[in-house]
């Protein structure tokens, strides 16, 4: 039993030992296989990492290439679109600029059309008034003819009845006749009184005007359409012309003035109808000559600087005119227009000096009449400011000046005096009549305006020719340096009323056919002589 148990125990121990030995070998084998599997897995993992790295590198390279290609494509498309947008923007700017210019032109045209319409309306009203006056005169003439026919009929009937009158009837007829003669004498007396009153008013008006003229003496500066610039030497002409004429072209383009360089020694002639441009060109050229640097860039710089200097001179001239007349509170824009008149002439008369003189004359006549001298001087100074704008705006300079005075807050009396000094609108105050008189005095007095002798003689001949072309005119004489035309008519062919109509017709024809400064008085003389001898 013990042997069996021992055997069993030995077998169990052997089996256990064998199992333990076998299990250890199995574990070692499994460990070896696991190590081999791990190494294989690591190898596969390393190989997979290498392949992944290679794939990633290739994918990144391909993605980078694709990105660069896409960026290039986008850059090209962006540049093309930007260029297209730039071209489109330029076209839009050009179109917008053209539209703005068209709008400005349309606004200017609308303004000009409005002013023309206003002028035409005024002319139509004037024509309507004249037609109404003519219709009234025709009606009066018809009534007078009817009255004359009726009187002639009554006279015939009276003569027919006279042979059959009784003494009482003859006495009554005589009384009626004496009554009619007394009424005619009274009418003549009334007419004489009216004529004496008019003569007295005319005498006093001449006295006022004479006093104003005696108290004022002015100087005139006559300008021409050319200015002469003296040169230190003729060598400068070549420098002013420049290589292939580039300097002279630049100067003409910058100033708008024509430069005439001829054989005149040491002189250059500037030709331009605009005196302001001519003055800018003259000052710029003198500065370039004194500086010595003459090239297109320097020319533009000097012209721009000189333009600013001339603008300042214009402003100073306006302020000087107001200071000389003792005026205050005049709008700066109106003073600038007055200053521009320094470079404006009319029949050779400087309009700046003319405006100052008219201001003084208005003030002196206003003082003689006991009126406001400041108001009169103000109206006289501003009466011709429209002439500073007539080359920019259409219409009468009197109406243009009146509009600008109204725009810048001048007194309505001054506005009316400026607008009415050539009778474009009816005068509403005595100041308007003072401006008319002072304007005529300043422009018509001897030496005030320049006129060529041949033109003057031709104008006198034309005046006499026009008057002689009318029916019933016997003789015609132009006197007072062409300021008055005296016409002698045949009394048997024209009546007193027809003489008045003739003077009006001659004046209208002279206005239509001749050009002259100031005004011309047409005096028609109808003389009737009755001769009888006492024996």
C-alpha cells in the first residue's frame, strides 16, 4: 500500500515536474514567438511609417504644387480683374466728367436763355409801349383831321350864311369870333409860360452840371490791343523763342496772348484783345527776362504767380476807387468787378477812371440838389460794373450790373440807377437821372474818348445823309462835334406835329445805322415867315 502510495506520489511528482518543465518550455517558446511577432510587427510598423512618410511627402509635394498652380491662376485672374476694374473705373470717371461738363454747359445755357428771354420780354414790352404811343398819335391825328374837316365845313356854312346875316346876327358872330381869338391868345400865353418854366428848369440844370464839371478834372489812360516789352538786347529773342519754338509756344499757351517777334529792335509785341491776359503776359515776360531762366516749366510757374499778382492788383484797384469816393460797406465781389474795369476801355476811355469820375460828378450834382451824396457816388461808381462781365455773359451791361448789385445786397435805389442808366428799365428815382447825366458828361466831354479823324468825319456825313433822305427836309447840319443834328424843313410840306414825328424817325434811323459814343440830339426846325408892308 505504501509502495503504491509512494509510486503514485512519485508518478504525481514526476507528472508535476514534467508538466512544469513542459510548461516552461511552452512559455519560452511562446515568449520567443511573441518576441518574433513583436519584431515583425515593429518591422511592419516601421515599413508602414516609411511608406506613410513617403506618401505624405508625395501628397504634400502634390498639394504644394497644386496650391502654387492655383495661386498663380488666382493671381492672374485677380490681375486681369483688377485691370478690368481699373479700365472700367477710368471709363466711368471719363463718363462722369463728361456728364459734369455737360451739366455745367446746360446750366450756363439755361442761364443765358433765361437772360435772353428776360431781354426779349423787355424788348417786347418796349415795342408794345411804342406801338401804343404810335396808335395814340394816329388816333389823335385822325381826330384832328376830323376836327379840321368839320371846321372847314362849318367855315363854308358860315360864309354861306354871312351874306344873309342881320345886324344882330353879325354882332353875335363878331362876339363869337373875338371870344375864340381871346381863347387862342390865352392858349398862347399858357404855352409861353410853360416854355419859360422849361427854359428856367433847363438853365438851372445846366448850372448844376456846369458847377460839377468845373469842380472835377480827371486824367485818362488810353490802352490799345497791343503791349510792347523792351529787351536789354536782341540776343534774348532767341532764348524767348527757345529750341524749335517750345518756349514761345509754352508762353502763348499759358497766357492766351500772341507774341510777335519781328525785326523791331530790342522789343517784343504782345497782342490780345483781353487786357487782363495781356497784362499777365507782359509782367510774366518781364520777370522771365530779369530772371534769365526761360524754359517751359519756369514759364508756367511765373505765369501762375503773375496771375495771382494781377488778381491782387484788381482787388487793390477796386478798394482804391471806393476809398477815393469815401464809400464803405461795398461787397468785395463788387469791388473786384470795379477793379477789373481798370483793364477795360470804351471808345478809348478807361472804364475804371470813368466810373470814378461818374461817381464824383453824381456826388457833386447831388450836393447841389440837396440829396444824399454817398448814395449818388455809390450809384455812379457801380453803374458800369456790368462791362467787366459782358465778355462772359450776354445782355446789356446795365442789366447785368443791376442784377449783380441786387445779388450782393445793394440798396434798391442803387440797383435801379445802375440798371436804368441806359434806359433799359424805367428810372424810379432822381439818382438814376443823375447817373445818366454824369455818364453822358464823362463820356461826351472833349478829350474823354478817342476817335479816328476819318471815322469822325464819316459819321458826320452819314448823319447829314440820313436826315436829308426824309421827305420835306431842306438842309441838315451836324454841330457840337457830332452831338447835335439840326434839320431845317420846308414849312409848306410839313406841319408842327409832323416835325415832331420827323425828329423821332431821324433819331431811330441814326440808332439803327450808326455806331457812336454817348447820344445825339436831333433838332428839327420849322420856320414860317409872314411878310406884309405898311403903306
